[in-house]
C-alpha cells in the first residue's frame, strides 16, 4: 500500500505573509533536496565519448531510482502543489482528486499543455516571477506560459545540464544554431543551450542564430561556415546544437555551395523539434544521412532531444539493445551487451556507439527521460497506459517542475518502448508548436 501524504493545511485567515513564508520554505526545501540528487548524478564518472562508463553503473544508485523512492517524492510534491498552486488545486478538485485520495505517482492528475495557455499553473506569486518560458506556436496562437524565479531556474538548469552531459560529450567547440538568450528571452530551448554553453569545457562558443524584429529565427551562414572551417583546421571536436529546421536550412546552403566538411572525430550534433510547415520536411533518417554527407558526422553521433516549455527536464534518444545486426568490420561476430543495470538511463555507456552496439538498427533508438522523471504513453479513451508497442499520447511526471505542475499531458504521439518511447509526431488536431516554428 502506498504512503498517503496529506496536503499541508492553509488557513483562510492566516496572514498572507505567513502563508507565503511557509510556501517558500516547503518548496525551497524540496528544490534543494532534488538539486542535491541531480548534482550527484552529474558527479558520476562519464566516459570520453557518450554517457556513463558501464563499469561504474553497478554502484550508480539512489533511492529515487526505485519505485518507492520516486513515489514518495512525487506524492510529497503533489501535496505541495495542491496546497500552493491555486489553479492546479481547482483542476484537481474538479476531478475529485486530492492528496488524500492518491497513493501512487501515476494517479496524480496531469495538466494538458493547452491549459497553460489559459491558466497560470504556478506556485509563484506575480512579484516573484522573473522569467517566463513560452511555447513557440504560430503568431495567431496564444502561447503556453511556464513561470520561473531564481530557485526554479536553478533546478531547471541542474536538470538540463546534467542529463545533457550524460548523452553528449562536452569537449571541443560549440556551435548553437539559435539566437542568444537576449534575443529570445522566452525560449526554454535557448535557455537550455545557454546553460550548456556556460558549463561547456572548450573554446568560446558561438550562437549562430539571429532573431528578427518579429521574433522569427534566422541563421548567420557566414558564421556557421567560419566555425566549421576553423574546427576542421584545429582538429578539435565540435558539438552543434539546433532545431531540425535550422539544420535543414544550413545543409541546403552547404549543398547549394557544394561545400562538405569532415568534422573531427568526437564531433556531435544534437537536433530537436520538427518542421511545422516552415520548410520541406525530411524523415529523420534522411536528415541524419545529410548531416553525415555534409558534415562527416556518423549517425551514431547524432542525438535527438525532446522537450517542451512546460517541463524542466528533457529526453534524449539512445540506441536500444535488442535488435543487433552483425558488425561487418568484425566478420559478423556480434556479441550481445550485458543486461542494462540502469534501465531508466538512456545514454550509451563507454566506447563508440558503433562498436558498443554492433551497428544497431536505427529503429531501436528510443527517448528516455532522466531518473527524476517518469513517462507514460496514455490512451485518451481509457486514461490508462497502453501496452508495449502501442501508440498513444505522451504523459510526463517531472519532479524538476518544483514550482509549477509535475504531471504534464502532451499532445505528442509515441510508441511505448520499455522504459522509453519512440516519438511519432503531433496528434491530429493538435496545434502546431515547437522552436522550429520560430525559424524563418
């Protein structure tokens, strides 16, 4: 039986400043504990290429990784949100759900992303909201709003950079295909990239994007080419971060000018977002093939990211361990990897992806969130999680959303794949959104 955590009582006649002090203390305490766990993840030894060294995995453990540990923290955070987030409390009460009636994290009510356009799902009073992230929809759409202050941003940044580093090596140069934060202050993606930039161990990175007067994004192609040429000359790896649309735009310019680069070994590309009708759409395999053709980066060194403005954590795709095909360089000998001791982690552990996974089929790449999150693929008809291999809507439970709402119901379709998921795309009738919409 689960542990029932009752919502803290908030008396109606309690002085407002006392309510505020109590809320700040309770949420701040939770945020500090979560940050300590996230930071402990970042201190785990990582390999020189991708992810955690597999020899370190057996000792890499925490109570949060257990079902009971996550459940306890999720119920605690739900009680805090119920007590201190007025819009969310009304949302839960309309469904006759409260901390007294919930015993498992999966029972916590999930707020649809569309609701963030209409209501302020936040525990932060107006005078403490220093930053707001918007969903990047069309100009005709009202954006979602995710409010932050210094404490919530500290959790967001710890979550973002730690899980990024588990999947993408931070050595060499950095090329970011978005505008800098000053030009896109409401973009959660740009804020994440800036957080990575500050933590990056290498030469001065460059934002190669620019925001126009209407807020749309464009690329400085001369800067991109200069960075690519300098990288090849220096023979230092390059990490390139950008939306799918920006990458297509860059690759088209390179093709039009008959330019090809062979970026140094260890270079990486992280791509995120879709096309949203702003450019020709490419299947992921075709986009990755063009990246390999024009930049010399193998598909095994291309990582896809999944995130949204309503979350404080992101998911990255990883190579699965089921459908192994023989490695032609090893005379057809393909040895299966040992059982994954950390099924909730998605990073390749140690060595190159080519050798570690014997050229796994592309269809085995699945998204995984960090250990401080859980993901479900939920049927809108039944409200229950679908079976392995079935397709439905993505629902994320993100403990890093300390000051907003933990459970988020997305409008994205995915196939359930073990502890992760295979992303399909937007559900029918869902409004277009995503950072690629900001691109010109």
